[in-house]
């Protein structure tokens, strides 16, 4: 006799909310301090990519845990991928002064640093062969 597939019981949102709020608050304070005081543009870019991808994955996991319908999960995944891709592609960090450039008012990434005037190159990409 075949064993039946295990069933998944969604968690109540009231159970998940305190953990979600605590995690969100801790990551918000930590990342705000990091992006304010760090001058390492390469590290800032790596942390920014991690935050964008990790935040969307965490959102998707929480949506799965509370039992969101499949069409809502699909829409959330598509919107999350598009938003993370756009944010990663348009955010720049100055190599000279470490300034942050999160363009929220234009569709184009800035060319020069608004803090020191240095030219902002394309986001730093780690070489695949060292």
C-alpha cells in the first residue's frame, strides 16, 4: 500500500508576524547603518544584491508558509524578480567616496556622483576567473 502524501497546514499570519516584524526591523537598522557608514563600494554592491534577492526570497517563503494561493505566489514572484533586477541594475555606489545612489526619481542610473563628482562606472562585477 502506498503512503499518502503529507499535507501542509498553513501557519496563521498572527504567528508569523512578530518574527517577520523583528527580522524586518533588525535588517532595516543594520543595513541603514551599513550603507551610511561604509565607504567600500564593492562591498556595498554585494550587500545590496544580497538584500534585494534575500528580501524577495523571504517574502516568497512567508507567502508560502501562510498558504497564499498559487496565482498570488506567481504574481509575487514575477513582481519580485522584476523589481530586484531593476533595483540592482540602477543602484550605483561611488568608488571614490563610497556615496550611495539609489535613483528613485528617474528611469536612468546616474553617471556622476552627487557627493564628490566622480564618474560612476558600471556596477562592479567580480571576475569569474581569479
